[in-house]
C-alpha cells in the first residue's frame, strides 16, 4: 500500500503505516525507504493507516470548536502565565514566529502528558468533553509517533528503538489551534502562521478542517502540503535535525490566509519531544570518519527554552 508517489502539486510522499507494522518484509522495507526518503528530501511525509481512530479525531475537533466558542474572559481564566505557555489557553496575538516582526493570527490550547508531565494540564470546566477527547488523542498520537521514529531509525541504519526510546517519558505537547475568521480577527501584514520550523523531534498533524499548510521546497517555492482526510502529515523538527547532524532537515512551513474572510480553521499538531536532558549531538554510530558537528551541543531542554523565548511564549525573567 505504500507509494512513493507524491500528490499533484506536492513533493511529499504518501505511505501506509500498516505496511511497517503488519506487512511482510518487502512491504516493511518499502515503507522505511519511502518514509525516510520523503523526510530527507522534503522534511514531510503523509501517513495513512496510522491507527488513530477517525472518530477520536472528529470528537476532538468538536470539543475544540466548543472550547474556542467560549467567551474570551472564560478562556482567559485557563491562561497560566506561571507555566510560560506550556499548558492551558494561549490567547490570540501572543505567539510570534521566530524572526518574524508581527504576530500570528491564532489562539490555541497546550496539553501535555496526561500524567507525569512537567506541568499539570489545565482544563475548561465549561466543556467537560475536552479533557477526555484530548487525553485519548494524546495517547494515540504518542504511540504512533514512537512507531514512526522506529521506522526512521531503521532507515538510518540505527537500532530500531534508538530514536523512539528518547521520547519515552518526555514532555511532548498537543497544540489545539483555532484560526479565527479573518473578518473577525485580522492584523495587516499578518498570516495565520508565519514561516517557521518546528522545534521538536517530529510533528504529527491530523487533517486540518481547512487548507492552508505550505512547505518551502529546496528551490524556494511554497507548495501545499495539507493531508487528505484520514491521513496525518508528519514533519521533522529542529531537535531531530540537530540530533542527526542535518541528515533529516527541519523544513520551513507556514499556514497562509484563506481567500474567504469567513473561513475558520482548526488543527491539532502533536509535537513529539525528546527528554529534556538529551544532548542534541548525533549518535556515534551515525557519524562518518572525519565528519564534524553541524551545530554546537545543547540539551533538548535548553534548546526548547531558547525557542520559547524567541516565539514569545516563555516569560523572560
């Protein structure tokens, strides 16, 4: 079922995760090759057969819509400045992409591990279904992310669990995004999400409720990359690129404004993070003789803190 063919107008390949988890050896090998090559070539890949229940995704979107329909003062009651944007509601106009000069046109809710995370989650009392649906989605995304990291390790010639074990018990993050209609919330010169690279190891994004996601290809062209219904879009982040010494890029992407000023967009990216104490230097078994480090060593926690400052989410001391 895995195919190396990209969708029309997009360089991003599509794969079916069942080829890796339940296929015969040729199917697994084909999946690993196409999945890995698409990440290396574009930083993105589209994945079907990922095991995340479509009903769970639909329920999560319905709960998200109910939450963001709440009055601003109600949502702001779940905004926790003491958590530096790590959990709870982050209001419209708070985030600004690294190196951007203007805010993004979005508001969102941050959800961490249901238990054992660095910070407690914050839930709105007004929409009880939000906690249950997002907790279930978080768990499903976490499982799928580990499986995808196993496939990437196989592609790189590393032991199968070499990458996946680094995210076990880490502080991964589910970001539930609401992009309001431009007619209601618009800032001249701003877009829904300005050009950026993700911070983490890999990001899993179920099909959003509206189009707009684009990647910057190697020739400097912006190309659409929205997944089809039932797929998740997977992209690689800066931490993974640093850990693999640039073998997998962190590709620049953005969410552009719609033509329809009444269009509303919801999306739910899952940012799979490594543990904070991981030193972002490549494994010895990956380095070639004489190869030098592309980036100076830094821990995942330190790198994350720097980026939170750059996008205005972590309050500076």
